[in-house]
């Protein structure tokens, strides 16, 4: 393989990457234990093929759309958990925190007759307050996050029961609210958003290359950039094409087509948090505290404030997840956010490639890991497995993902690539 | 060699409760020179450095920087003056790359967005000025660097901010032979670039290889500050272990100075 060295940035010689060396580097990182989302993506493909072959309904556009609605709550909670996990902390209360926030929104909508635009902000503020209290107890009082959030797990479970008056079910009738995680965008809007997303991604990528090239810095090879843009374009456009098919069993009565409304919402938060983690100094500081707290402290980073903030983001995203769960069911009950939701969310983050040891993870992990979880849940359901069997299988997958994380970390320590 | 010291401290006293660690210590650091700070374990080297860098506040004494008397109350004051310390454990984040580590806590921004091209360029310029010419990529994770390369990144991080004095705490302690030579070369280059360098070291070979002056601490007192060319290896070892060597160093202890007949020779402790 030929590599040309280039002089850049005031005289430091670095290797100018080619498409070949780029792929080679990536493979080297994978072998060195930096797996990222690769195992999850492979798992997603294998599982989808197995379920698709066993039940042809798995690949129907109706089922495809269902996956997004079913997985939304887990994906939102997992996005918030990734911030917490990046610091090597854990939030066990995220599931019931989402339940509590869901109950708040349902009570305001139904019992107090508020409209969605006032009820949803109150639920979000509830999430922020919860996160602040958790973060304060961990950062300022110094209680391990495991204990704080275990106590909160129990506490919020009780709070949810109290809010719902001992276990009644409150249903929501606000049309807009219920549409959030049930209805679809019109076909036109689906295409407009899909194409806008592809164009925006391409613009960001090219802009990055251009601004680096202008300073004479090393840029990713053009082939890799085009491959990335092309890959995303194919993925989004094919998905949009499938989702804009008519998927109602009886279209004459109730037409069902278009991208589920929840997809652009997931996309929005994916972009927002990826931006925050990757492009702002706040995100940089989160990684730094997760990687080496002492180094971060000496660099003048307010470690305690960062620690509180990740719990705030975690519970805020749990609130979004709760809102989506209530919207999906059009009701809230004492088990909203309970049962397997928390474990699925932690599982989604870890399966997606976020490390339980802190310092390593990306927001996209939540989406990929969440997709794996949703596919298992949905596919095994289609195959007629019982809930018990689904739990066992998901548990095994989570164990495998955690083992991959731990082994990759050991391998990385051995190759000096932690 | 420059005649006026860049940093001059004199009469520094520092105690922790009943334990007096530094007695009337003076030290001069000249621009363009490497001043080696030597002393046995517990002689007070680390305490002195922490006083200079603002982690500890001094009990009494004066600090003069660039001709002006200054008070250093916090690490922030020290970095504002241009004093940077590279600690033994380097304080780098393994999960961040070279550029990210060098700018940690002081990131360049455009609006709220990190200005990566500018940071990468500045990092590259700084490394180049230290004659570091071959890294595979400035975007390499620090985890994948060798010990010597990490030390280089830590030193580059310290000189990135137009610092005037760089204090290095045992930079070669954990390194192999070849890497030690590289780091020492880098230390020499820092001084040649006009910085005042303080090198804390136990290794006499390193000290004689790069330093212009040697300051020897003995039980919390400055035994002697001499030009490296004026002393021999064994004289420095004597200064470290006994506090004096011939007519150099502390005056001989007079028995009358001690109240009782028991002479307590326990070092004051380093902490």
C-alpha cells in the first residue's frame, strides 16, 4: 500500500490518508478493540435476516413502521443514558422517571384539561428537576450513582402509583399529543424531510473538508466522504420509499402511509446531542471527565457541574421517552416506564457500543442499539415466542454486548488503544 | 546568559501544622536556562513546586516574576503569569486525541462551535516548534502513544500558551533509554527557545546532560544553587545527601543550635 507523507500545519509530517489506508486504519482500530457500533450493526443484519426468513411479515412496511413506534421510548431514554454512561455513572431510575413525567403530562391533559403545548413543557421541566436532584446527590453529596438511582427507582415507582391514585389508568384524548407516536407524516413531507436530511449531511461533510483543506490540514479522502454521504442517502431514501408505501390492511377505510412522526423527532435529538457531544466544549469536557477525572479537574473543568448536567440530560430525555410512551398507548398506567424499559434502554446503549466504563460512546449508539432491541422484541413476537422467552433472549444479547465491551477494553489495554 | 532571573523567590517558608517543610528557601530561574532542582526524597522539591504553581500558598517569603513582586494564590494565577507545570502523571485523557488534550479546558471556539481547524493548526505549529516532526496523525488518541510521545504531548500542552516558565516533575522517570534522550533533547530545546525551565530529577546523568544550573534542596533548605559547569557529579551527590560539600552548601551544624543532646535528623516530610 502506498502512503504519501504530507507536510501540514507548520511542519509536522503526518501520513496523508488514502481510501485504502483509511479502511486499513479502521480495521486496525477494530482489531485493537475499538469496535464502536460494528457488532450491533452486524447483529442487526443477522437478526433481521433470520426473522425475515422465518416470517415474511417481518419485512412488511407495516411492521417496519411499527419498529419505530415501539422502539421510540427506549431510544430516547438510551440517548440520555449515554451521557450518564460516558461519565462511568449509571441511572437506574430513568425508566420510572419517564413514567412519572408521562403521568404528569397525562394528568395535566386529561384531569386538568391543559393543552399539549403547556402540558409537555411541564413534563420536561419535571424531568430536568429530577435529573438535577439525582446529579446533586451524586456530585455534591458524593453518594454512588448506583445507590442514588436505585433509591430513586423505588421512589419514582411509588410516586407514579401515588400520582395515578393507586393504580388507575388515565387515558389521553388530546389529538395532537396522541399523534406524536402513532401517526405519520404526509408522503410529501416525508420526502421533503428525507431529501433535506441527505442534503444537510452532504453540506456538513463537504464544508468540513473545505474548511480543513483551506488551512492545509489533512482531510478525509474524497472517496470516503462520498461513500459516507452515498451510504446515508441510500439508507434514508430506501427507508422513506418503504414507509411511503400504502401499508393499511384495508386502505379504503383508513389509509396508512408516510414516515412515522416520531422518526424526525428521533432524528432531531440524534443531531442535537451528536452536535453537543462532538462540536461543543461542553461535549469535549464530558468525554474528558469520563476519561480522566483528575486531568479534567487540573485543566480547570468544573467536574461537579458536568456530573450534575449529565443526569439532567439523562432525565430530560427520559421525560421525552415517557411522553412518547404515553402518546403511543394514549394512556398512562402504573407500569409505564416500568417492567423491562430501563434494562432495554441500558441494553440499547451498551449493545450500540457505549462503554459501561465511561469515556467511550456516541449518541448514534442509542439508535442502533435501540433498533437491535426493537427487532428482537418485534421479531420474536412475530415468531410467537412468549414474553419470558423474549426476556431471556434479550438478556443473553445484553450479556454478549457487555462481554464484547469488557473484552474489547482488555484488548485495547493490551494494544495501547484504550 | 541572561543576567536577571525571570522568576526569583526568596525567604520562602511553608509548614503544615507542626511540620516545617521549607525553611527560608530561595531559587532563581533564568530565561533560556534549565535549572535542575535536585534533592532527596522528602527534601521539599514537590512542596516548593506546588508553592510556585499556586497549589499551596506560602507562609512567608517573596516571589518576583519578571522584575515585579507577585502573589500566586491559585494555579490560575500561575498560568496567567505564564508558569506551567507538567506533573509526573501527565494528566492526559486517554480517550481524547492529541489536539483535544492539548486544548483541554481552554478550547478555541467560533460562537459555540469548537474551532477544530485552528486548534489543529496551533497544535501542529507548537509540536513543530519543539521539533516533533513525526506523528502519524494529530488526531491519534493519546492511548495509542508511547510513554515518550505522551511526555511530549504533555510538554507541548504546557508551552502552547506562550508560557515563560515550564516546570517538569521527573519527566524521564518512567521512560526507556531512547525515549529519555528524546525528552531531554526536548527539555534543552525549550530552554533554547528562551523559556525558563525547571527540571526536577533524581537522575544525575539527566541533570548533568541538560541543566545550566543546579539547585539542591536538603531537608527543606536550599543547600546551594550553582552553575553545572562549576561542580562535579560527586559534589552534587554530597549536597543532596549531606547538604554540604567542601565549602559549598549549608554551614556545618553547630551542636549549640540544638537544645538537647538528641539530634533529630528526621526529614521534615514531603507533604
